[in-house]
C-alpha cells in the first residue's frame, strides 16, 4: 500500500510506502514511516520530495490519498515534514520520515484569483479587446463554469483539462473563480518542475523551490503535460509538445545577442521562483559570452493548460546596446504575423510559432527575430505550437492573442 502527500509519492516508480503510524488529534494528523527505493538516486529524490513539503509557499495545502485508508483522503495543510539522516547516510536505501498535517476538508472550496484585465504592452497595436484570456482546470472538477465564456478541452499527458476562454478580452480577468475537485484529480494537467535520476524515463516531480544539487544545464526540466521545456546547450532551449497522445514535436531555439546574431553563453545558475500546480517559473543565470560580457537572466514560465512557454531575457545595465532575439536553432522557414512569426509550412504535426511584445526584425529563412536595440532592459517571448487543423483557442492566432492577455493565477483553499 502507498500514500501520496501533495506531489510526493505520486510518480510511477517513486512511490511513498504507507505510514507505520497515523495519529489523529482533532484536525491534526501525525504520520511516520520509511522511505525506500531501488537506487541511491531515487531515494535521494524521494527524500527531496518529502522534505520539500515543509515551508512550501507555493503549496501550503496539498491533496492526500492513502490506499490503506481512503477515509483520510482530502486536502491538508502541511505543518511540518522531516527526513532525518541516519549515521550510515542513505547507503542502506532506507530513510525514516515524519509529516504533520492539518485537515482542511475532503472537498474544500478552491479559489483561483485571476489578476489581469490588461493587454501586454506591445509595439504591434494589439488591443485588449482582441486578446483571448483563458483558464484551465482538471476536467473532473466541478463548480468551475464561467458565465459568458466558451469551454473546450485539452488532453495532456497527465490528464484532460477544461479550458474556458473568451475572444474579446473580457470575463476571465480580475475575478475569483470557485471550483472543487477530488484530491486524486487535483494534479491533472498541473505545471511542475521535474528532476532526473540519471536513468531512461527517470523524471520525477520536484517539490518546493529548493532544488537538490542540480546542473543548471541538465538534470531538470519543466512541464505541464502539454509543453515540456529543457536546456539543450549554451543559450539553447528545447520545447516539446504533447500532440495526439505523445511527445511527437520537439523544437530547439537559440537565444541570441547582436545583429549577427550570436547565441548566448552557458547557463550558470538555476532557481525555482514558483512551483505550484497552476504555474511554474524557473530563472536561469547566464552571461553574454561574446564582445562585452554582461550578466543576464532567463525566466521561463508555464501555466496549467498552456500550449506555449513564456520567457523573459533580462540584461544587467551596462555600456552600449544589444539586440536580443530568439530563432529556430535549425533553420525552419517562417511567415510573419502581427507580433511574431510561425512556420511557413506545417511539419508532420502542425506549426511552431514565436511572439514578442517588442518591435522586431524578422529572419524568415532561419525562423525567428531579434528585438530593437535595448540596453539594460528585457526581451519577452513566447514559443508555442498549433496542431494541424486546430480550432479556437488552439490556433496560432488564438494562442498568440492569449499571450498578449496575461493573467496571474493564484490558488487558495477554504473549508466549506
């Protein structure tokens, strides 16, 4: 028998064994047990998962499911979580854990605060009335219907999502959406950071913002079950797309500086800024390696239900100016549209697209663009994919106009 506490223990091949004890005092539960795994690397990841439950600002309340006693299933506030290190370390492939929880409810009111009601400032004349604001919830959720919005579905690797949207920049913004879902379905289509154990297929959820000893350029990735983002080398990001039931589309993009352009240097640091079910953001530190060197950062963001990844390259202030850009690493001809470029012809599955709010210079042969001269400023972009034959809101145009209608979602819980 197994137990899942938040994301801990929910991955195939990285399960959390049933606790030896579950003591209840009012609404509080105190449980303890053993962590075991088949390899050193997987036990270290399981330890990271359990320890990451404590003091997690992104998920102070988590779903719990126990195959040994389904009556305890529900949503709990994490009061504490610890994994003491024994004298022998983890050589015996066994560690003890203890977790303290406070029960919130079996089916609490889940509140999604949607902050936006604006258009992303842009140089293309795109107005708020043209944007496509949207919101995604697990398909098994209820109480989540929004009057005046149109509903559709997107099928992720981790479950089906209901996506509600408008095409006139209204309704979805600046509101609190109430919904509910069973604890076992809460992470359907959720955004997450993943860590690698060094084996084929060995990718598991990272919990909290504290990463274990991780190479900034390898050993981690981010996903929402529809889009998967990883580092492919110096200044390179690979964006994969889940289409027709598999990860059948993979596009590598290069981040550049100058009119050449020159690919940016290697990634030196990695920091998780947010790691919740509704959105993840990771910041990478890098440097402009050619010409005058500058410190730079790259923020990558994925929302639950998004078909694209959002990025912001920020350059420290300094002398001179530089034009920042993003291009296909391997040339793939593009066609221009308002705010970006897309594949001139579809590949076997559909069209890649890139967008930015900045005034830009397109390279339709390589596929990409560079922004106008910016010094000590930022360069924003989005990289997405539209399957062949897609309809609203999954077309290139709809996705791009969703990007230009940004929303910040924050989820909270309340007992009924």
